[in-house]
C-alpha cells in the first residue's frame, strides 16, 4: 500500500469534503480563508521562493490578489527554491519518473509524483504529499456525479463494474499514476480496473477492450468519439454503462454522439496536473468548481481580474491542498468563465465553463487497402514529447501530408525536429498509416485555436 495513504486521515478529509458539498456560501468562504492562510504560512516558512515573496508581509493578512503571478518555466528553473522540503531534488525526480516501473510508487517514502503532458511547453514535475492525495481521493469519490442512481443504491461500492482507462499508460501522468495507485490501494479492484494505451493500433485496442468488457470507460473526449465511431460501425463490441471524460474540452456535439453511440450517460470533469480534481458535473450537467480546495482567477492579458460571465485570457490557480510544492496564482493557461448565477441543483459551489485543449483528431490514409487511420491528439503529443519536442504544431495538409513546426531556431531546432519526425512516422506506420510524409520547419509561429490557446494538432479541412 502506498505510504501516501493513511486510512484515518483519508476518512477525516472525506468527512470534510462531504460536509462542504452541501455547505452554504458563507461556510465555503470561511473554509477558503482558513486554508489559504495555512498555505501562505507553509509556503513562507518552507519555500525559499515564497520566503522572499512574503518578506515584509503577514501571511495571515495578505490578500491573494496582491501576490505575483507564478509561471511554470520560472518555477521549474528554480525548483529547489520552490518546494518546501529540501530533500526533494529535481534531478532525483527526473531519474525517478524516467522509469515506468516507478509509476504510482512513493518517492522518498512519502510523496506521489507525476509529470504534466507538456501541452503548453516543456512538462513540469509535481510532487504531492499525503494531505494533497487524500483531498484528491475524497473529491473524486464524493463529488463525481451519480449517473445511475438505482445502480449506485443496489451496488454502492461498484463491485459489479469494470473500468477501463484509455490514455497514455506508459508515462508518469496524473491520470495514469492515479489509476495504478488505486489498483495498489485496493487489490480487489485490480481485476476490475485496467489502463489501456491509446498508442497501440486500433485493432489491438478493440481486442483489449472486448476481452475486458468494461462497464465504465474513462478517457479523453477525442478518444471517446473515436471509440464511439468504432462501436457504431460494429467494430467494437462492448456494453458500456457510463463514459467519463476529461483532459480536453467536451463539446455538446461530442457528448451527444458518444451518448447515443454507446446508449449510456456521459459526464465530464475538469482537472489538471497542478490540481487533479478541479471540477465535476452535477446532476444537471453544470460544471462545479471545488472552490473549497482551489482558487481560480480568470484574468485578462494585463493580469486583471475579469467579471463573472466573461472568459479571461488565462486563469490563475491556487492549490489549497498541496503544501509541499506551493501553487499560488499559477498561470494555468486555460480560459475559465465563472457563471454569474448559481446552479439550480442547489449546490453553492460556483459553476464554471472551460476552454482548454482545442486539438483535432487526425484522419490519415491507411495502407494496403485499409480505411483511414484516426490518431487522437494526445497520442501525437505523447510521441513527440517522448522524442524531446515540446514546442510544436502539427498541421495536416492532406491524407498523407503533414507539416511539423517549432519556434526553435538553428541547428538544434532542426535536429530535434528530424528526430521527432522519425519517431512520428514510425508511430503512424505501427497504426497502419504508411507512406506518411512529414515536412519540418523551424522558427515558425504557431497559430491559435478557437479557445485562444495554441492548437498543437490541426487536422485537414474537409
């Protein structure tokens, strides 16, 4: 059992989360003030960076909006000054996550570690102590929507469900680590909870899903749509009862298509490597921010707060659960809008909408008489990041023609592009898309998608 789990403390945090779920707005506000002061105190005491930030300030009376914005690149550059435990070393962490066998294992016997996907540049490494993990566990368990009320009443522990997570299972990503950690915490779940890679050919993924016969599918919206198309065409024979999505924006059209294809309810959640469980849908389909444990501040291009009902250029996150790696006014990159009116479900947790990743699923020509090969954007990102390319844009120009660009310049940029192209072409070939031609260009300016964020993968226009 991971040492970042303690049954007593886990139960205490579960009680806190359960009580706050039905708390009045005043009660939620009081919790936020109390937890923010505790975060400030821990950061000022243990982090060299925040010791400087709070110099001359009283952490107990400092206003959040008076503190500077934190950016990932700067924090990672001065990682040792950022964390509050001097035993944590970035070099050690990178060696730790370089080994797939360490997924969900404790680092230094007391920390859970994962890395970001690098969708907004070079990935970051995040360290979670037991407190943070207990909070995430409680939020996941108690605020995820009940899509089948009768089934929950008959089987409150989900003993008849089998869950398949389809994602990048070979890396230390938050979702992958969480799935494996849950398997370790509850050995009885190991045969009913399985991670499956979306990097494998569709034929292999279909075979794995059909052999496992999941009742619950957890994946990204783009992958859910792709699998729904396979099911609708009769090539994927599974009987799903629920589909959970996250990691990308789920459009109304995607939700309808997946729901009608699998004939089951679909829900979305919002989370990030920086805070695993930011928001869940209620029974009415509204996305509620877990504001008792996280602050989100939508801001404009000048860093000024925007009013409710208006999306900012970016969003600042303050994580109230993680004291070992303080995230205070951290530039998350997503565009979040707070709705000005409360939800009619009765919850006092604020309602938000999110514009996150806006990438496309590629449709590549198959080889040897095969139909087109679909490649979800997160699979493309995973392959390119494994090749060392984090600053990229991939634009499809035809059934077999792609343009891979980066803003990096000079011989180094070209060298990284060439290596990434070889790995991407090999990956496409493994999926059945052969003779794909990838042109490369360094020193290029990437274009933005509908969300305002840089669109990393752009499919050909139909």
